């Protein structure tokens, strides 16, 4: 774990940090990686990964129209909308 | 009115006309007000609960009585409540008024429960001490210098302090069980899939499970009965045959795993041993079992929960709802500044850990490896349940610790979850219930059962609580 890795993780996660917080984060992430490195000592040769505790397959609902959502109700909590559209800074000049 | 009355007592008080739902709501509202210092609540819905109480009183008069009609409960602020702030204790959702009710909220309403407010918690349920909340820490009613545990700390403390009859919580790696233990209340993490996750803000989707925090195993069962069941709105909701909440008592074989007992402090060992003997005197038999991969659970949990959290929390982009930074220059700034301002440091740490575990070059060594060990941990339990009915363990390596004791040291904080994460990884039900005190602070024990085996846990819990009084102790006893 080094500053370069931290930069990459911050960029992938769309996060930024103040300089002081970066130092602490580097220390914390290094110790967390130390903790999870314990997993290396476990023999997992030939063990199938477990993604879901009950091992059931994801169900699909019937392909039929269901209740529609009320656009106005759901957009009432949006930070910025106009005419039913979400507003973001200009993307295309 | 008795603030520590259980649901059964409240039910008969309401039905016999000893008090009305409106009087009961006023009573709890006054207590919440008087105990503001505990910081259990993010939102108190005085107007809403009193209106609902009037409707409940009418229903009781008309003999249209559900199991929880007129009983005030509080929801952890992770459950969406239509028209009420649902903040997940984060600045990110400080302005989020949920447009719909979570299935858990809707079902408890249908059973007659009335919502008195939303309880404080660790931000996005990430924490074991309730110190990561944007709204400040919750204090433990047994000792106000101590944490109530986390992440459902507000719910546990509210039940312990007699501010609500019961509360909902959510448990990803111990977030119902550990605060229940720290505050001397009874908390149940159901089998993964038994309670719908629809409208419960996602942290780690293969682990998250809603459940009750209550005064007794009996009350926890009443709440589970109202909350549970298949929900087409949650694609991981289990279609299981209806299973009973309680079963008839029978002599059980109780597994004692050395991996959970060997490193326990002498004072906790003494309390847990006493609990084991009490269970034996009820006619149950304790036998040794082995769960050999237990010591890998914390590492596995933090990889899997982090990976799932980093994915789930990518939805917070400052566009559709939640916190949005002021005057971003471009779209990248909008994402980055909204997220950086909206999330607290523990949430960021977990997102970054998860992103690391999922990134190119590390995926096999961390995420895939963790999923493989997750299977081994689950298999350990399945093997053990071939021999025993229930497994008895401690809930936490300590009683409630002082605020700020661990917050700067994530590893020590994460190790608080050592006894609760294994059942979470295996998707098993687990009940946390009070079994003694150590230095005047409550100690909890944990019953872990096989998938959909809640009835064994709740029945055993009810039986234990009919013979012992630990669940009936409350913080006021500490000042006597």
C-alpha cells in the first residue's frame, strides 16, 4: 500500500481527501490489508467460492407490467431538476 | 405506566383499557424528551405517532386488533419511512425524505405498530460503537461514558432506556446482536432472506438482514412474526415454507465451540459458564463442537462487506437524491465533491478497502479467496449442526467500552465483531440475549441455529428467560 495506490483507489471511488487524512488513510489501509492477509494461511485449494449464503439462484419476476412510479413524487427529492429532467453541469459543449 | 413493560403487558393494558394508545405514545414521547442526552433518536415523529395512536384507539374500540395495534416502536434510520427523514446517519442522506415505506415498516404497520421515530446508528451501519453517526454518538443508558455498541446502537439504547416498546435494527456482521448485548436487551438476526431487504438501505447485500431488538425472546418473536416473509420486491427474499416462531420445548444438544470460548476474559467466562449451567439445569445437554475456520471470519467479513459496500454506495452521485456539492464546475467534480463531503471517514475507509479488494490484480487474492473461506466457514456450521441443535457462544469479547477508546484504531474496532461475523457469513439466525453482568454492565450470550431454525433459538431463549431475570434488569437498577 503506497500513495500511488491510494490515488488510484480514490479516483476509482470518486473520492478525495485532505492531505492529513491521506496519511491516516494510508496507515489504516495498510493495517487492514495486514489483517486480511491472514486469509493466505488458509488452504482453499479446490474450494468453490460462495457468493450467497443460501446458494439459491436469483429469481426473475414474470415479464409483466407492474405498478408505475409517480415521476413527480420520486423527483421531489432530487437536488436539481427541470421539466422532469435531472440537471448536471454541462457535459457537451 | 411502566417504561419497561413488554409487548404482552402493553397488549393487555391496551385491550383492557388500562391506558390508551394515545396515552402510551405521550408517555414514551415524554421519556424520549427527558432522555435527549442519550441521543437515541435522529427523528421523533410526535405528530405522526399521535395521529396513528388515535386510529389505533379507534381500532381497539372496534375490536379490530392486530398483535401490535397501538404499540409504539421505533425504526433504525436505515429503513425507508414514507414522508419521514431516512438519513442512515449520514450527511449524504441528511435531506432524504423517503418516497416509500420499506417492507419491514409496512408489515409492522399492518400488524398495528405505530412509529414513534427513527433511531440513531453508525453511518450506513458501518461501525461497532455508534460513534460514526453524522448526528453524534449514542450514549449507553447503563453508563453514559460508554458506547451502546453498533451499528443499531440507537435502537438498543432506546429499548434499554424504556423509550419505545421495541425497535427494528439491521445486522450485517453483528449490528443487532452486539448492541443488544452492550445494552442488556434481546436482539435477533434472522436467517438471511427471512426478512425482506426492500427499502432497507443497502450496505453489504449478501449479509444484510433486518430484525428486532426487544425486551425478551418472546417479544422478539412477536416482531419477527410481523416482519418476516417472502417479498417479491426483494429478489433475495427466501421462499421457505412457513416456519413457526416458537416450537414446543424439548431437550436440546447445545454445541460449545472452543474457538469462541478459549480466548474469553476470565470475568466473561464466569458469566457465560453460569449461563451454560442454567441451560443444562433446564434439561439441555452441552457438548463440544469445532468450528475450525472461525479465526478467519473477521478478515473474510471485512473483504466481502467492503467489496459489497463499495459497489452499493456507488449509487450516491449527487444527482437523483442525497447530498449535492455546491457549484461543481463539471460532472466529475459533482461526483467527487458530493461523495467526499457526504460520506464520513469510516464509510470512505470501507469503500476504499472494498475497491482495493475488487481491483485488477487483487481480486483473486482478496475477494475470491474470501468467498472460498466463506464456504469453509459455512461448512463448519453445517457439519456442527449435524451433531447439535444450537450453538452457544459469547456475543462480544468485552462489555460496552468507553467512547473514543477504539475509534482511532479500526483493527481493534473490527475485532469486536469476531463472534458475530461467522453466523452472518453463513447466513444463519442468531439470538443475542442478556445472561449476566460484569462490572455493572450487561453481558450477552448468543444462540446460533441452523438456517430457518429461529424457533429453536426463540423457544430456548423464552425458556431461559422464564427461569432467569437478566433480561428484566434495566439501567435504573444501576442507580439504586
